[in-house]
């Protein structure tokens, strides 16, 4: 585990800002914000969308980056808004997604009240390997 850099703090601030801006406390359709940083330094944000099959904020942020042409991801963080606000650990589905799209990347987590970075491979050891050419 690593401590956060200034760039990581910036990424976390982006995830926080995007859910503050879009938090839906009435329907709880948008409760989590995420931000992903590419190795070139570009950062992208997203919020979750909720329905029968919704999408997590990490998916939206990654999809946003991919749509813009990015392919090389370094670090991601998800932040829950509302009364229980704070850094969120990625769900199982997102762990697989991160393992597929950023296997050498890192995730910001809150561990014992402190923000730390952990590698995607540590977060999902022995991951299912999606075939690629
Ligand atoms: Zn998820």
C-alpha cells in the first residue's frame, strides 16, 4: 500500500466534486462519483446511473475516458456522497472491470480511516483473464 501523492489527492477531489454536484438525495439514482487518471495525466469523471441494471461510477468514468480515446489508466477512485460520504471500495463487478482495463493500475481506498493506494492485482488476485489478441 502506498500513501497518496498530490496528483492522487487531486483525483480524489475530482471524484468528490462530481458527486457533490450531482448527488440525488431524493431518488438515490446518483450517489457515487468516480475519477480516473490516465498515464498521460488526463483525468476523467463519472457518476453512477441507477436502474434495474445500473452502472457504477467507476464504469462511467472509465467509459468517459475510453470515449475520449484514452486507453492507459493509472489510478481510479470512487467517492460516495450524502451523509455517509467517503471513499468507496470497488464492487466485485468493478474489480473485474479494473482488472481488464487497468491491470497495472492502482485504486485509492480508505483503510482504517486513511486514504491509501493499492494495486488492482492486489484488489482482485487470481482474476479471470479476459482474452485479448
Ligand atoms: Zn462497481
